[in-house]
């Protein structure tokens, strides 16, 4: 990735997350130091506002922390979570049906 920082050209191999963070830091510096900011600079390379990338990354980190604490179902989407909760009930209903000769 290449970028300009304080009128100096910089280059580094960055992950997508690192590149977003670097881009966000450059925007933050312009805001904090009163630099001229074009409207497009509030967007990341993909056209999504920087703050949405930040929120998404924070939500992912929180979910992973909760999963690491023993609640891995938080990583599933809501439909998958519902199915996981329903499976024991369905298995129990099938077993009861079989015991009753159904």
C-alpha cells in the first residue's frame, strides 16, 4: 500500500485491517490538526464511511472475546443459533415419538 503522510510518500505491506486503520489515522490527523478534508476522504477505499468499518471491527472483536469466554454460539448468525437451540428439542421429540411407536 502507498500513501502520503506529512508530504512524504510511504509504502508498506498491510493487511486490509491495517490499511483501514492507517487510512483512518490519516483522516483523524487531518481532523485533529485542521487540515483540508475533501468529502471523499471520510470514506474508505470501498466507499464505506470509516466509522462503519470501525464499528464493524469493534463488534467482531467483542463477539470473538465473548466466544473465547466459552460462548462460541455468538459467532453464529441468528438462524444458525436458533437451529442449534432447537436440535436437542427436535431430537427429544423424535425419541418420544419412536418410544410411543410412531
